[in-house]
C-alpha cells in the first residue's frame, strides 16, 4: 500500500507518498473505531497520482441505550431500534463539531474544501450526511454507506446553501437488518425531493460492504477527486 500510517488518540491517518491534494474523512459505525475501514483503502485501488489522504477518526466512548447502556465508541446514542423515533439530537450535534474539526484540520493543512469528501458507514454515514450538508463551505462529495439521514425535522432549515449541489452517493444492502434498506431509501428520496444531487445504489448484502460496492465507491471517488495540480 503506497501510504504511511499515522496513529493518534483521535484518528488513524493514511498519508500518500506524494504531498496530498485531496482528503477523505471516513467515519466508522457503532462500536467500531477508526481502524475498521483502513483496509478498504487498498481495495479501492485508487491511482497513486490522486494523492489522497485518508483520515479515519475514532468516535468518543459513550453509553448506548439499546445495548443496555454499555459504553462503546459511538457518534451518538441509539435510544430505540425505531430509527424514526426519538433521536439523540445532542449527541449528533456534539459529533458534528468533531467532524467539522477534522474538516477544518484538512483545510489548515492546505486541502481546499472542494477537495474533501466526508464518508461514513452506518452511524458514521449518518454523521457524514448530517455534518456534510450543514458545513458552510462546498465539499467535494458525501459518501453514505448503509445509513440514513438523522434529525430530518431540522434538516431543511439547517442545511447550508454551500453544499446544495454537492454530489452524494448512498449505498445500502437489500438484506440489511440493522439499518433497514427502507430507512436509507426514504432518506434518499427525501434528499432527492429537495433537489440534492444524490445517487442511490443497492446490493444483495446485509449490514456490510461488498466488492461490487467498493468498486462503485472507487469510481465515484475518482470522479470527485480527479488528480489536480497543487494550486488547487
């Protein structure tokens, strides 16, 4: 793998061999950590000249209600198996601040906002949608895997104009029993109905990723982050 791995208390970072011209901030799911999706980078088989830095943050540890209050890494509490029911709005908003800090860190390191993709799986994908579409500067794209749009009731008044036209890719498994495909599909239709540039892909899988999906994600990332000169 043409990357150098850096580790900290906050994240795992894969640095390309050449100076990065783009970044992907990839958020893990409930109970996992930043290491969970590190292996996917090699499987994406991105051209080395793209020089993408991958940042895999660790969610904070917190009690999770549906797991009997067991403390685990979670971007927010899950109060019920009914995703349309009561939500941990405070937890979501606290994690939005965390995601923004990672985006801001990439900007401070010289990466333009329109060269940054925010990605995530399951709970991390929910945070990618939530934080990405509320970010005040235009992003390169939002990648949301096996997930849904949280806090829909406040979305329209909080979403920023800056990311109104940001490309969004939503992928889901048709056999997902953790986050039912219908939840993802309804979120896709909601965003589509509001005029967002969102693409939907479904795969015959459970709450996981598959090789066909990885290939689609790779192609999508390459379209979003085509190799450019350092002036961008």
